[in-house]
C-alpha cells in the first residue's frame, strides 16, 4: 500500500440515491459489476466490508494517479463508461501529476482531495478539488467495486459530459446588468449556468477573443462549456443583459431561505427579465426550464377565459360550494374554506375557491366552453407555448386541450398544465398590462431573434384581473405574504399537489408597480408559506 493513502472506516452502510435535474425526479442506483474475471469461489454478498472499501478505493486511486486507465476502469461497476472519461481526463483534458489524498470513509463512501496539473502548449496551471466515491457489491461477481458515475472524477461532471483543454469554444464575456454593473457567478451564484450559456451563445458577438482553458463540455448542446481552469486569458467582450443587480441580489437572498426554490422577476412594460434565481441541490435552472403544475396561480388565466368568453365577470356570479363534480371526479377546497353560494368571481378568486372554477369550466348555456377554450386563452392571449426566445434555454409553458376530469383540473392549475416561475411572472405581467411582451434576458437585436407574439387581453379583462389580484394581495390569500408592501400591489397564491409528495408545491405570483414576479418551492406547502415570502422580498427591492 502506498504511503499516506490508508483509509480509515467508521459508521455504517447506506444505500446510494442520486437526485435528477428536474422537478422531483429521483433514480435509485443499483450496481452492475463490470468484472469479467469470475471464479469458482463462492460469491460474496451483502454490503462491502470496511476492509473491502479501503482496499478497493486504494487500488482505484493508485491506478488513477498512475494514468492506468484500464485498471482503474476495471475497478468500477461500469468499466466502459469509466474508461472513456478516464482516458479523456489524461488525454484531451491534459491533466497530469495527479495526487489523490483520501479522507476518512463513512460506511461505503470515501471522500478525497485531488491535486493535479493542467498542461497545454507550454502553459501549466494547478487543479485542486474535493470529491467522493462509493463502493458497491458487483451483482454478477460479488466483487467490491467503485460505484461509477462521472462525478467520481470531478464533482461537476454529469452523465454525457467530458473534460477538454484547449482554446475556449467561445470568447469570454463580461456580463453586465442593465446599468453596467458586472455580474459574476461568485457574487450571484444562481447566474453561474446562465452566464455559461450566455458566453456560449454570445461570446463571438460581444467583441472578445478566446483564451485557453480546461472546461467541462456538457452533453446538452444548449448548455455552454463550464470553465474550470484558465491557462491563458482571452479578451472578454462586454455583454449587456436585462438583469438588475439589486433585484438579482434580493432574489438570490430570498430563495436561500427555502430549499428547492426558484424565482423570476420581469418588467411588465418591456418584458425584460430583472432577476432569475434558484436554490437547488442540482444546477438545474428550474426558474426558466422547470415543468410543473402551477396550482391556483393558473386561475389568472382561467378567470381571463371566463371573462373573455362572457361566462361571468369580476362582479358576476361564481358560486363556491363545498364540493364540485366534473365528469365523475369530485373537487374540494382547502380545509377550512367556508362555502359561499352567492360568491362573485372576485370573491372566489381572492379566496382561491377551486369549486367555483370547476363549476364554471363548462361555461353557460348561452356561453358554452370546450376542451380547447383554456388552451386558446393561454396561447393566444398570454403567449403560453408560443416558442419563446429569451436568450437562453427556456420552457414557455404548456396548457393542452384536455378532456375528461383533467379539463377541470387544468382550470385550477393541476391536471396536464405545466409552468415555471418565468411563465407565471409573464402571465401576471400580461394580466396587469393587457399586453403580452415575451420575456427576454438579452436584447433580441443582438442576434436578430424574433420574440413570440400573442394578441393580449381586452382592456376590460386586464382591468378586472388587476383589480382581483389587488384584492387578493390586500384582503385575500396573498395578504399575509404581501403585508408591508406599499404602492400598487397584487398577487395570486397557488399550491399544487404532486403524486408521491406528502406536501404540495408552493406557488406565488405578484406585482408591485412595474415589476411582476413569480416563485415556486417544491414541497413548500400553501402559496403564502414559502413562495409568497420569496416574491414579496423581490418586489420589496424591485418595486
């Protein structure tokens, strides 16, 4: 055993679970042995012992240090995938002089530190980082093996990623906010993946020159390279964004208060994105790319559909019974909500009465609605699903024409509807101005993008929606979260039930003056519990 590389083992054994990049997706990982050298000896079973953990990790670290990719790969449960990345590590990434220092193992997990050197065309720079690996039992052979995943070689590597060193794919950029304030991932962590994508898309348009760097090249074509070490600086070009540094700072601070949270703020009069922030265990930009049921925040669009189709109006009838049945499915309200058969649309909106909207989903005898009515309203009035071109990767929402019980579920933001905070911030912006202005992070003039368009809302509809949101913020379900905010304010709460979750997702959207914001917190409970305080904090700074 090489000097200084002994691994002490404490604690018990645990199963390995890896979180996926998305909303609430998880995959249980089982070990499949890559070993082909079976023998007649009895196959070991059960979790690897402390001695096996120490010996297997030691052998793997030694082979890695020595550049023995074949041996290192054969010590994993996926030799083919491991060898490809190990070869790239010392090959196209030009990483050498590798020294791995293991820490104290806990059960089957071994932490370690890596120090290495990146060398390219006469230039060298040090590379240091922390990592960890797990040891599992090979199913076919019973051998103790490294549980292979790309993050074994570097914690930021994901499936399909690789490492490369050379001239950067795009020149570096100095991204600045709307007022010229420099935006860095160190000061604004949520912007890290966004800045990488902006560099990839606009580096050659910002007037810079490429440098030489070690970078992660991601599997997704939509994701820009993530630089790890700069060997020779390029010349950065300046890229102006629509972000407001003060609003972004408030958004970053607000999402930190609640795990698995995302928020977006936009300027309704222009469509400019003022802030985008995420607090997640992964690096997924859920604020722009998430796809999840938005709960009762969707009632903004549903209310617009009812008004535009002449079914009812703000001061028109929208009875709120205890239950409502649509095509054999019974819908209920939140616990404690008192029925009100004489309720108006404004009253049912501000209290977020589910049954009122379900009762009206079919329209009236004089003004019937169809499965397509909500879809048409969302697309043609609010621009949902109209191929948004924001400047980075984004999902522009989906409101399909659903039949059966899901038609009613869609109306209250469940069923087949999928949104993210960007979409709902835009919905609020359209609701209060009557005009759909597609959100954007970088001026479309920079690359001649054609923003999505939609008809927008009649002025009378927008006026009613804005007033109902005002009532919600001052006297309804959004009042607690919005308390203390001055000026012209409005809100809509939402809680979305998700299969397999004990607690609903928390949604909230609101406005203050010429700023609209929306937030979502996975398993955050009612809209005002988690997402509400996030939105209020952003509006307090931005309004």
